[in-house]
C-alpha cells in the first residue's frame, strides 16, 4: 500500500496547512479583501480554508491512527473519549487566556469544535460502514441546510442567514449568552451576538471530517497509484463545483459553516492533497518538504506554541501598545502598515517552524 509515501504526503499537506494557519492568525490588521483575512460574511478567501483543511485532515488521520490502535489490541473507545476531552479542555483553557474572566469566558472555539467533531466522527467510523458514513455525512449537510433555511428563528419569526440572526446564533445565545466569540451585541455593526464555531454548525462540520475519513479509506485502497490519484482529483473537482452551485442558493460562508462551504472546501482539500501527492510521491520531489514535515507531524505542539507566543506577547504592555506591536513596528514598521503586518506574520511562521524543527530533532511529539 506504500503507506509511508502516503503518510509523507499527508504530513506535508498538514504542514502546509499549519504554516498558513500561523500566517493568517498573525495577519490581523490587513484590510478587508486581503487573501490573509477572512471573508466579511459570504464568500471564501484562502484564510477561510485553513480550519476546514485541518478538520478534513483529522478525518483522514482517524483511519490510520484508529486502525493501528485497533490492530494493536488497544481500548480504542477509551482513547477516543480521552483524546476528545483533552482537545476540548485545551481549547476552552486557551479561550480564557490570559485573563480567565469567568463572566465572559468563551466556550465554543476552534479546538473545542475539533475535539467534538473528532470524537463523534471517530465513534461513527468504529460503528458504520463507508457507505453508511457517506449517507450520514450527506444527511448532516441536508439537515443543516433545512434547519438554517426553513426553520423560523424564535422571536424573529422567519429563517435568516444574516450575521448573528440565524438559528445557530439564536441557539448559542440561549445556551452561552455571555460566552461567545462576539459575546456582546454590537448595534453599530448591525448584528447581535454570535459565535463562528456555533453549536449548530458542528452538524455541518461533521460533513467535513467524515469527508476526510472517506478520503482516508480511499488512500488505503490497494489499487494502483494512478487510479487512486485520479479518483481523488476527480471527486475533488466535482465537490468544488457542487459547492459553487449550491452556494447560489445556500451561500458559501465560513462563519456559518454552510453545507455549500463544506462541499467547496472539501473539494479544494482533495485537489490540494492530490497535488501534493503527485509532486511528492509520483514525482519524488521531496527536497522542499522537510519544514512542512516538521510542522505536520507536530500539529498540536505548533498550535499551542503559536497561540501561547501570540497571547503572551500581546498581553505584555509596552508604551501605548504591547510587546507584539513593539516587535512588529521595530522590525518592519519602516515598510508601512500592510507590509509590516505581512512580514511580521511571516516571521511567526519562521519562528514556529524552528520550534517544530527542534521538537522533530529531539523526537518530541505532543499528542493526546
């Protein structure tokens, strides 16, 4: 099955995703419309692909990690639940840093969603066949579309896909009234409180992770490499086009994690992965891959390192700003605001890549 090659491609793809994650997470301050800034609402920029690509990779990794543990005779269910608890716990902890204000401590979040979606998808993988998983994924996307577009929002009287006015936002405010990313109403912005990692949006996020599982099953297929690659590429293209078409009725929207967005980003994930696979495995061009392998084999460590570094630097006051601002302006301020933001973000990618290299050389891999 040439699993080592496939895993190399997956690690490189994951490493590329991690590098882009660090870059965009440190690119705050760039103008709307920049590829390193999230789409304001509907639409999709490269920044809007980072989270779903990673969640898609989580689905692929489930195939390899759980199959290996099952064959080794481990208690797979206990491992799934333990890993889920750790990821969610770390996510909630980071959401509160550095002030840990119990009154406004954000509960939903990126790692929270990753942990919950991982746990549910892993349990589904253990219980259902690939065909059943496919239908479960389709069911999640159709059900989410129906809930968001057909069910009137309580107190509003009609369904809406406007910012902060959809059914998911209403549910979040009901359960976590003061513990959301945009926890306070902003009348001047024209929308009430909501969270981009909403409870209801977890349903469609399952579609992303289940798609990764199905891709992982395809990768483990024993057929020749060329048909396997061609299948990934073809399905990726069809999903991307399907997402664009569905987006005409149910707009592509990262904050709502709409079903059209799931098809679109899953298609792009397959196209990207198949491209990396072609270059790395088919063509054997691996000379450029080392930094991305370092990042890709230690994703949790790099997520934590870049979060802790950014939070700590931003929390240290220096003059009228923070240590983060001082470093950016001292090194790159002479370039002007936008170039300074970009090159400072690039510096964070370099620093975190060096951290990944040290961890790799010392054979330190942070896993839960």
